[in-house]
């Protein structure tokens, strides 16, 4: 008995000594009084690209695929189960595509011949199906023209895979002229893989176009609106900016297929459908049905920025197609229209009603300025051709709009000759903000937490425009949004935050991915037709963005920044508005670590709030089944005068918030 007691006392003593040794080993100092620099409102933002069916089939809530029969294969997405293109179809009917014009933006419509209304049906498959929810309403619209005969009714039904009807409505076509019709369906069941079936009463020939279906439950209830659950996830991030409309889709595989913002505004039905450059880019995930309707266009991007409180940051083509594809160049003596597009976009965003493009914006329903402050020239172009073109844009934009901040780029890699050349040349041009991209393994992110420590404070500011830890390799279909990737990004982010003098904008990429329609992994938010969830990477972004503070302050160990000593990474800010000190501590070790933190220069409350993000293992992920498996958990901790002693769990990201008196 005595022996056991001595053993227990000895063991407790060893544990206690280990506890204090750990705390002594990890003694951190925070200088609350001294502001190093201001944290930019744009420090943490989001980058939207139409990859992984992020727009059509994703954020843009349209449920009909190929609504205007404008895909390269005009009947793609549509099926006629009782029709045979090589027969007369006397017991059903047949749909034929009429190409009525090669000019303009809408070239085709669908002519339906109904020989026997009891046998004919046409079905739209949606984007990997249509997600419908019981008792919710869905708004349908279409254009129809009665060519001949006596088609008396158009019936529209939700059906499941067994053709069970899950809601229906009808339209009575009345005119030979093209006429717009609307109707509403109420879903009688929840179904992730619903489809729309169209049938008819009567016989004859009827022309159809612009067949569209939206949930009534869109973000802010807008017609032609956005999927509310996805926007909510973005809103909850409190992003400082929204970069749009993407990366490589800005450039296009060819110049002809580049994103042209002027074609993405105005009446939605007048926007010209175009192939998405990601549709056949990767052999591991071909998506030949991936097109852009541009229903989510530049007006909607600006509107979304405003809705979520983010500064808009549009990126435009600089006259170079994607250098990973054709790399086509517009000749320098033909660059003017590209430059004019940039100048006109600024006028569209900010111009008053007396300007041509300001009036276009107002006519679309937004008379007030969108308050555009940034514009990006090119996505991730590199080499002398880019610098030559950037100079022309820079000169023209600054001449007309000196207060607009121009974002330039150093290419797709964080180092190497392209990067070095780009940075050298852009410095010579007094570039304001340079966009850097890095897709690397998790260890790279931990090792490079000091990346910006020695950047020139008088040089260009940095936009970490695209980054994500790759669990396998860049562009691998096997990459996972696992916990190691997420906490490694957090370690790197403490380095960006510590260097807020230089780093002014940051964004993870890509943002969104349809679980059945993706081309690229990993991604920050995953969704299917009914649900969505944030990955561990999402919650890391949310922790940093929701706690960015207003002023950077120093947190050190033995007078040095905390950049991986004992596998700890740290940054510190204070928020002059909420009167809080906010510490971000990342423990990348396999064991918990006790840390003593000494905060000097402020009187503190006796209790603080800890927000902890951790997984059970480095390969843990969130999923549709367990969407918040790795998500923030809050608790209280005590402050003893100016000191905090805290036990940081293994593989964890922790935010400590302390009120100042």
C-alpha cells in the first residue's frame, strides 16, 4: 500500500514537472500596447471560380440543364424516352432543334411535334439530378409559340427515377407569337435526383425556348437567384473581398473562349451560352456537359459581393489565353479592345447614371455605385508577354482612374524563373498588389510560415490569391480535405498575418465543388443537390477571418516570431472596436503542449474565450454524414493577471480571445 502511494506521488510529481517544463519551454510574450501595422479589411476573402460546377449546377440556382438548347449538342440534358429519331413516332412525337440565327446570342429553339400526346414526353435531367424538398415551391418559366395544330396544354412534373410524380403544374399556351409563361410547382417529397418531365395535351407543333426552373427559396428571394445555403456559408466567413469570375476561365483555352464580362450582363435570356474551359481539361474527370449560361454574370457577382459585405475584385483577360493550353496572344496593335473592357468595367461598377455603362447598371436595378476599388489584369500569366501587356493596362487605367488599385500576377508558381522574373519586372513598374499562387504539400506550408518575413516593406503588397495544401499532389483526383492540410494552412496563415504590412489579401482555392461534378480537389466547400458542408479548411478560414482584428501586435518566443519552434506557430492581433486581444496558436505536434503566455501592455479581464479546432487524427475529414466533425468548439479559460497558461491539444488550431479593461 505504502509502495503504491509512493509510486503515485512520484508519478504525479513527474507529470507536474513535465507540465511546467512544457510551459517553461513554450513561454510566449505578447506586446499588446504596440501596434505593428493595421490589418487590412481585405485580409481574408474568397475566390470564386466556375470550376467543379460551382456556378451552373451550384451557386447559381437554375435547375434545368441546357435551358435554351444552346449547348454544343443542343439536346444535351434532354431525353425523349418514347421517341426514335429514325422513325415517324406516330404513337408519340419528336423534338427538333431549329437554328434560326447564327447572329446574336440565342441561336436555337426546340420544335416539338406531338403526334400522340398520350405517348410523348421530354425529360430534363438537371445537373446530376435536381434537388427538391418536400412542400417547397419551385418557379418555372418558358417561352412558347404555337406553330400549328391544337396543343392545348403543357404539363410539367417532377418525377423520381421510377417516374413517380412528385409535384406538377401546367401552362396553357395561347399564341402563335413567342410568349412568356410562368407556373409554380410544389414538391410533394424530398428527392436529390428528381427530373422534370414535360408532356402535352392535344396534337400539333409547338416551339419552346428558355425553359427555366428555380427554387423559390433563393438567397434574398431573388428571381434568377443564388442557392441560399451556399451563399450563407460564404456570408458566415465574413470575407473581406470576393475575387471573380475565376482563374483560368478568365483566360480561356483560346482567346475566343475567354470570359467576356459584357456578354454576362443584361437580360439573362440574352446572355450567350459558352463552353466551360474545365469540361474536358482533366482525363480523370471529364465533364462534356459543362457549359456556362452566364445567368451568374458580372452584375450578380457585384451584387453578391455587396450582399456578403465583401469588396468586389474582378479579374479580366489581358489578351493572353491560358498558357497551360494554347497560350494564344492578341497582337499588341490589337490590345485596345481588351483595355477598353477594363475601363468600361470600372464605369459599369462605379459610373453615375449619366455614363453609358453606369446607366446599364442602373437599368439592371442597381442605381448606386458598387464602389469598386480593385481590378485584376490577367489571372496567372507569366513571362515577357504578360509584362508587355500589363504595362499598357496599367498606363490606361491609372490615367483615367488613378484611385483604382491594380492587381498583377507572377504566374502559377511561388518560386522559379517565371516567378523571379515577374516579381523583378513588376517591382520596376511600381506594381501595387502582386498575386501569388501556391498549391503544395502540407509540409511546404509549415516550412514556409516565414515566407514573407523578409519581403520588402516598400515593395508591392501581396495577394495570396490561390492556395491550398495538396494531400497527394497538385491536380491529383485523390487529394483530400483532411485535417493535416487544414492545420498546415493555418500554420502558414499565421505567417501571412504576422506579415500584414506586406500581405493585404488572401484566399483559399477553389471555393466550391459538386460532389458528382468536380474536376479539381481539394475544395473548401462541398455540396450535392440538397446539402452542403464546410471542410476543415473552411473552418480554418472562418476562424481567421472572423477574428482578424484591426491591429497586428507581436507574439514572440525568446524575442523571435513563433514560426515552428517546438512545432508551434502563432500570430496576434487586437481589435480596437471590440477591445479584445486575439491570439491564434497552431500546434502541429502529435502531443498536446502546455504554453505560458505573458501579455504586457494592457489590463485584461479575468476570463477569456477559447475557440478550438481539432481532429482525432491527421486524416480526419468532414462529410455529408458528419459535416461538423471538425468544427470550432468554444470554452472559457482563466487569465491570472497578465498571464495565460493553456494546454493546446495535439494537431490543433486555437483562437484565444481576451477582453481588455
